[in-house]
C-alpha cells in the first residue's frame, strides 16, 4: 500500500491494536472506512471514536478524535 511505502501510519489502527476502528453502523464490519494518516515528527498519544449525541445526528459515521504530541 502506498501509505506504508511513504512512511505514513494510520492512527485509527495503531490506537486500537491490529484492528481498524469501527466508525460506521454495520452488523458485521470487516474494516474501516475512516482513517487518519500521519508521519514525521508527530507522536500518537490516543485516538478514539466520538460518541456524543450530536455526532450521531451530524453523520452516519462516528468522528475519530486524535491526540498527537507535537514536541518531537
């Protein structure tokens, strides 16, 4: 995959272990549609799905909220 060759990491996958974050409603999701790619001096601190009520009204996907350390 081109993202790996170019040195990008997927925050949604790294924070949840080996599986992608499930951010859309499905009976048996097989993968993730929503991703956040990063590289360079960013260090991933945390990534999570936002489950606020407004999120469920705004879209059929849950937003991914990511915290990065920018000091590196």
